[in-house]
C-alpha cells in the first residue's frame, strides 16, 4: 500500500469517526434545546465541549508524540466507544421526564459523558495532521485540503441526519447509531498499516502531560506564540456562535429544516476544501489567513441585520467556504515550521490554548444574552431605539451579540495583520520552503 492509498484509508476512517462524533454533538444540542427550551443549556453544552477540548490538547499531544500514529487513532475510537456505551446506559435507564429540566443532574451527567466521547475525536485530529507530514514531503497544503473536505462532508452528513434523527426518532437512536459506527471505524482501522517503523524523539521521551515542554517547543518557532494568541482571541469570539447559533436558527425554522440547512451549507466547506486540494494555499498562506478573517468577520456585521433565513444562509455559506481554507493554511504553515517529532505536542498545545477562551464565552454568553440582550430587544429600550427597523424579540437580542462579535473580530484581525509575530512567522515559513 503506497503513501497515497494509505492516506485515503486514514482519511476515510477519520471521516467515519468524524461523522459519528459530530452526530452526537449536533443531536445532543438539538435534543437538549427542544426538551428544555433553554439557551443557557445549549450554551453550556458548547462550554462543556470547549473545556474538555482545552485540557484534551495537553493530554492528546504527548500521546501522538509518544505512540505510533495508528495507536493514537485506536485510542481515540476506544475512548469514544466507552463514553457512548456509558451514555446509552444512562439514557435508557431514565424516563423522558428526566430530560425536561435544564438543571437536572442526570441530564448533565449524560451531557458530560457524551461530550467526552466527542472530544476524544480531537486526538484523531492531532494525529491526522502529523500523518500528513509523515506521508507527504510536498503538496501538504493539498492533502490538508482533502482533510478539510472530509470535515466538511462530515458536517454536511451529520447536520442533516442529526436533525432528522432527533425530529423523528429521538436521542436514543442517535446514541445507538454512534455506538455502531464507532465499532465499524475500529474494525476498519485494524486493516490500515502506517509506514512508521520506529518512534524517533529529538530529546527525552515526552511526558504524558508536558505543558511547559510543549510551550517551549512552540516558543522556539518565530512568531508562533503570537499567532496562537490571535487564534485564541478569535475562538473567544467564536464561542458566541457556538452558544447562540443553534437557538438563533431554531427561532427561525424547525429542527428538521435547521439540520437540512446545516447540511446544505456544509457542502460549501467541501467546495472550499476541494479548491485547496487542487490549487493549494499559495506562496503566502499567512496573508491569506488574514484576508479571509476580515471577510468572515465582516459578514458577521451583515447577516444578523434582519431576522432573515436568506441572510443567515449567506453568513453561514461564507463561513463554511472560507473556514477550511484558513484551517488548511494554518496547518500547512505549522507542518513546515515544526519538526515532525515534536508536532504532536506543539499541535496539541496550540489546540488547548486556542480552545481556552471558548469556554469563557460559551458559559458567559448564554446568561448575558438571556438576561441583557434578549430583554433589551424584547421589552427594553432597544425596542424603541432600533426595533422599528431591526426588529424585536429574542432572536434580535442574539443578533446584536453576533454584530458585536463581528466588529471585535475585524479589529483583532487588523491588529494581528500588522503585528511583529505575523511578519516573523511569515518570514520563517518562506525561508523554510526554500
């Protein structure tokens, strides 16, 4: 099996695992909102995911560097399978009444257990980035484009099916499907062979959790820490959308329609990723990252202006087209800048740090939206100030939060574009490619 064929097998296996884990995440969010009608609950689900992901990078990165890459993939699936089996036991041993109270302890035990299964997929994501480095000396950006396409396809499939499953069958069916698909991914993985004859370390064998060592490895790369901080702030703002996008969309359409909408717009991310797989990210990926960030945050100033499904679709399409391009560009820069033997820890460190801000936003934005912005546009001063053209109601309060996030995102991107870290990392990438 040559490297190209091996890559396609790994990509297919990760696609199946990604579909499965995203199905649980989407279905859980839809189901909890329908059962509890609580914006707080859905925002805290996003916060739970973000917290687990934040700590997960510190744990998963050293695993990728310590173990063979196939072992890392196997461990990811086993962790997900265990979590989903425990979740099934909890779900099927309680009555429907147990899920209707947003602060029910058993509901949150179920949420945490299932989200741990979803977060285990982050180990696969870190391992997949290093596998691209291992299998391809050239054209890594195009391989990263195919990785992005698989992620887009995963979101497209799960968006549609999670909405339909919850709308017609319920959460129990989603859990059963997740267990079955995870078992299938494990079976397929047993037949994949990666060309990694031995594990080479440039220094002592990595510790199981090595935050300080991971930081020092990242700090050696010129400008990398500064760009990680920029991505961290972007994720701080991105937490707004994690917390409020589903309630906002479900205020406009049914859960079945919302799932189908996500499926349709997710196809746009496949288009963006396929473009990268064919054309790459160009000679200046750092500049491309900044340009696309400006476009994406600018759209966030426009789509919330009216409670309009077409405007929402335009905003979602823009994000889904450009986000995988940005991800591919970032991965290409880091794969070129970081030695292969250290990539697990550096990628894991970046993932954890960049995820650190998201829980703050997701846990805070639900209460802020529920107690400040939604009342402001429902019964407060906002009704008289801008209600005649902006509209009134709960979704208009959430729309104000989106607009504020877009404005802050544009300012942050401009500052990062002119920063010393941006120029250092851009120069380091250009030098490493010569």
